[in-house]
């Protein structure tokens, strides 16, 4: 087993397009690291550089203590699960899983032992003689995982492995991947654009945008304390509301004339400075008992079953509130919202960085 | 269009290309350049020496009435075959496209002539229309027509056109059928709802949608008549009677082999190359357009 | 599908049937002629139902050959045609699958150049360069050899383009997975590319076999010995001596024999044949 260390890794394509702009990241041995971001943010390129499928334009990639920049993919001791599975269509399930071992000259009985073991873990034993095309999407996914497992690699790499599955299967496979990773304890790097997958799977969550890392942390750190406005609006669904505001004094900001108290606020901001105020839809309460409140004009309501989404405007900006069904009376046109000072996020409108306590 | 994942190798790719490149260079580029070079040479009567004569062979060629005659013959031959084979193929394809019982068997029964060699096709039609023993020549002669493709140039040309068409229908049929089956059914249904009858539907909807296929087949058929019908001509008429069925390609062969005029034959080859390159370029533009769809 | 009416379907059956009859008639006549003796054919009153000379005609044609003109047994000619057709089909597949592999899966200087050198040959059919090619083959001492029959016809762009096009449809991830599984170029070629290309190979084989079997001009030029003749050339020689001398029953028997192998290939490998035909033209 081994961790993975990236040191100012760059990828520059022909025509001077910089897809990855100097990423440094340490991934601990045995941990599950998820790279998340919108398409084109460089997450897949980064993963493919770790795999050895893309050349590295600058910086170093280390697997364990070994710099692997110039090492062939097959010699990096990694295994990869592709988005479209990339199963060999003309080989049986068994041969698909055995192929990498055969190429390495693993003895036949050892191959058989490992394939059988992986098939048992993944519950694909009945399909071993079938061709991939005779399998369902979920089964193919398991074979792709099986192909990775039998190799007993130092690192698993996953490139959006669940995005070809339907919603229900995706949830099921997500749980299985997590369980499997726990059981095997292999360092895993997982790329996805789906923030739910990212939150649920990761020990270490890496949010990327524009070829750079926006924030690294545990899922709860990233969710609770987003370092940039990008992270704030990317993680969480529905996304965090961003309202234009002004600094009133230490621990106090105003939004459209309504004063809010804030726990996590940079010291020394001069009153009158423009600021962006972020509030998660699930972090504001209807009812005005608190000292910090906002007034919202409701436009319409979306029913989600257990909860409702109230869409409307606060101080002229779009605003969404999530509340348990029945908590707010039907037909309400004006809502008073109370805000817990601990749940207010402040961002610099220019740099988009968090203006929290240092 | 390129692959994202590639192998790198210093020697291997060249080794893989070697057989094809070697054969291509030896049997394509060298002879083609020789043809160009020879077209500027003239041999003496015994073929012992040759001298550089510039465009003399070309000039001589364009002074020959036979060359113009061969051009006209080629144009008449190829346009007749193109019109006839495309029309028949389209008619058959539209009928076969209807969801008929046994449709697959019909398809099989129509495409096999593709497999018949042009020379054999010529022999079959020759036999059928042979002036003294042809099964179909007798009724024609009974009508009082002095049918004799061996002596009458027009008759010979008709026979060539029929046998060349016979062989090409299967190919055009196959492509028209594929083209018809690629037209989304919803388009035809929409036209039906818009109230156009089957005939109108064909000419206003289906035929325009088939136009890329039609264009492609016209070019292919012309190339076919230019080159592949050599076997048909050689088997049926040998270019005669009196050179009346000598096409451009046949003339290259006849002048070089029978006449021994290698320089003149080479000049004709070069002109043919230019024509083929032009036709291929046209076809390539079509291919490109198709790719962009 | 917009349903066609009953009468329109009848019309369709009628048109197709007429088409099939016209297409089949010349061949039917040839088959008929192969069942009569010479006299019946020459008097110009050949019946439209088969005669009883079939066994005699086919036996004589295959094992003895025509008494006049070319005297080679047609069996030998068929063997020559078969060797040439197989040589062209297999040779073309071999060299084009290798060159397509190089052009698609390797990055190296001159990749584009190599591709264009091959691509341009699409524009140079053998007919436009026959005499210079003949001279080269003669200089190499390859007249009247199978090598001479086959080699000049196996290099052309069709095969390379067809394989290139197919390779482009194979997902990149398959190569990447192979790389991670430790496969180099040879293993990838042998274990993945070739097994996936089987139908493309078969389709190209069908097309090229027919192409090779039906060659006319090239064998006409470079074979001088009767023993090297292909069947398509042989039949031409049988009827070239004018009229009365032609043994029509033998000539038409030979024609039938010349059609059998390629027609069988088309009929029984129709799916591959159609695929090959449509895809080589893309």
C-alpha cells in the first residue's frame, strides 16, 4: 500500500492550453480521496496523469516513495475503473479480469484464485463465462471493479465510474464501492462531477476549478466552511444563496438594510465595505424569534415530499429556503427568516475568498 | 481526428508500414511516374532507342480523330450505363424498401450479379444476343431488324451498355436500398399527414433526401464504366467493329499492346490519371460533406 | 411506416419479380447451354429447358478443356484463379491491417506523409499504369508467376482506410485499459485489436476475394503460358476464335464454373459482403 503525493503538477497541451495549473496534494495511504468539480476543471486530466495515460508537463507524481513521472502505466502498480468500463468486448468476464495478471506472468492457479475471490466479493460468480455485452450496466460496472481488484494494486483510480448508470443503481454501487474500499483498505482516487458522490464517498474531498484546487478537506469541513464562493455554491444542493451586503462593524453585516450578526468574520474590515453573504437554504429558519432576521418575498414553492423549497427574493436577489413540509403555512407570500450567526458565510466580492477568522 | 492514447516507438511503426509502402512505391508510384516520363518520349520503329520529344505525343494524340472518337464513345457509354443502371436500381430499391414478405430473398436475388466478372458478363450477353445462335437475337431478327453486333457499331454499343448495366444494377440497388432505409420513418409519416400521396411523397421528400447517394453512385458508376468495363469490351467487341466501341481505357491498352506505340499510350494514361484524380476529388468532397453531417 | 395498400404491394412484387427474371435470364441461358451438345447450340434453336449433356460437358471442361484455342483443363484455371484471389485477399488484409495499426496507434514523424502516400493510390487504378507496371514485373522476372499476379494488386488504400476507420471507432479507453493491464503494442494488436476486427477482416476478405477472382486486364497481360491462365481469361480465349470454331457448350460451362465461387460467396456471406461493400466506399 502507498499514498500518493503530487507536487506542483502541471499539464500543458499543445497550443499552450494549461489544463492543470500546478496542483500539490498529499493523499494518505488507505484513504479515499475524491476529486470533484465541473467538467473541464482538470480533475480527469490529473487522474490520468497519476495513471500514466497523460504525460506530466511539470512537477512530480509520487506513488509511495517512488517518483513515477517516467514510468509506464503498467509498472505504476495502479488499477483504473473507466467511465465506459472499457471491458474487452471479445473476452469473457473471467478473461477480462485475468488479462492483466496473465500479462504479468502470474501463475495460472494464482490467477484463478484471485479472479474467483474477486468474483465472490462482487457477486458476479454466475457470469464469469459471459461476454460483457450479455451483462447489465451494473454487472459490467462490477466486472470493471473486479478487474481492478484482482491486481491488488497500491492505488485504485476511478474516472466517473458511475455516470453511465441509472439513478437507483448509482446509489447502490456508491455504497458498494465505499464498503469495498473500506474492506480492502487500498488508497483510492475518485473523479466525479456529482457532489453527492463526492460527499458520501470521500475521506478527503478535493474541489477543483479551472485547473486548480479550490479547497481540500473532509466533506464536512468543505460543507461547513467553504473557502471560496465557488466551493460554497458547488457543494450543497440546492446551492448556497449569495446576497450582496455591507460591513456594519465587527461581527455585523447588513443585507438590504437588515442587520445580521456573524460568528466567523475577518477582523479589521472597515464599515461600508461591500461583501457577499452566503446562506445555505437549509440553514435559515422560518419565524422571527432570533435577533438576526431577513424578509423574503415568496414567488412559488417546489414540493419534494419530505421538504419544500421556497423560491423568492431577499433584498432583490434570488433566494431559496428549504423547510420541512408543513412547517410553513401554504399560501405564505412573505416570510420572516431567522439566521443563526454561526451559519453565515462571508466572501470577498473581488477575490471570492472567504472572509472568515484567520 | 486522432487517438488520444498512442504508443510511441522509434522503429516499430516504420516496420509495420514497410510492406505496404514498399509495394505502393514499386507498383504504384514508380510505374505512374514512368508513365508520365514515357509520355514525353518517342520510340523508333524497332523500339531500340527513344528520344525526348516534349509534348509531341500529346499533340499527336489530339490530332488523331480516333482519340476524339474514343472520347465520344466513352461519354456515350458511361452516361448511358449511368442513367440506365441508376434508374433501374432506384425503381427496384423503392419496391424492395416496402415491407414485403420475403423482402430479404428479393434482396439476395438482386445483388448477386455483382460477383460476376465483367468479362463473364460480356460473354453471357454476347451469347444471348449472338446474331446466329443467340436466344434473344432470333426474335429481333424475326421482326425484320438486321441485328448484328459484330458488324454494326450501334448494335455493339447497345450490347455493351446492356451488359455493363446488368452488372452495375446490383451495386446501385444495394446503396439506394441502404439510403432509403436510412430515411427516418417519421419524416415519411409527417409527409403523409401533410397530405401528400405516395408519388408526390417520393419526388418531394424521398428523392431529395437520396440525392447524396445518387450523386455518389453517379461518380462510382462513371469510374466503373471507365475502367472495369474493360473486360466486357474485350470479351464482346474487342473495341470493334471498326473501333466503334473503343473507349479511352481500351485505347490505352490497344495502342500500347497491339500498336506498340508506348509513348502515345503513356500520354493517354496520363490524361486518364488526371480524369480519375478529378473524379476522386469530387467524390472526396462528397465524402467530407457526409462526414460533417 | 406508412402502410402501402394491397395493390401497391402487388405492383412491388411484380416489379421485383420482373427485375429478378431479367437479372437471372442471361445466367439461366448459360446454365442451359452447359447441358447441350455443340450442334444443338449452333443451330440457333436451343430449347429453354435443360438437356442431358451436363455430366459430359462439366467433366470434359474441368478435366480436359476445350479442344481448340486454349487447351488447358478448366480445373487448372480455377486453381489459378483461386490462388490469385486468395493471395490478393490475404495479402491485402495483412499489409493494410499492419499499416492502419501504425497510422492510427503510433505517433511518429511522417505519420501524415505515410498516410497520404497510401491514400493517393486510391486514385490510380491499375488500368492507367498498365505498361510501366508490366515492365517492372517483367524486369523482376515475375511474368507467369503467382507473385506477379498478386503483388501489384494488393497495395491500395481501400484496406488501410477501412481498418483505419474501424480502429477510430474503438474507444481510447480500451487501449488505456490494456496499457494498465501491461500490454505493449504487440499484445494489444494480438489480444484486442485483431479479435475486435474479425468482422471487418471477413468483410474485406469477401470483397477482395471477388475482386481478385474477377481480375481480367492484369492476368491478361502478364500470363503467357496457358498453364498460368485464370478462368476469366480462359473463357475469353475460348470464344475469341470466330463463330463456328467456338465450342459454345464448353465456353458456357466454363462461364458457369467461373461464376460459381464468387456468387456463392456473395449469397452465403451476404451480411459480410454488404458490410464490406458499403464500408469500403465510405
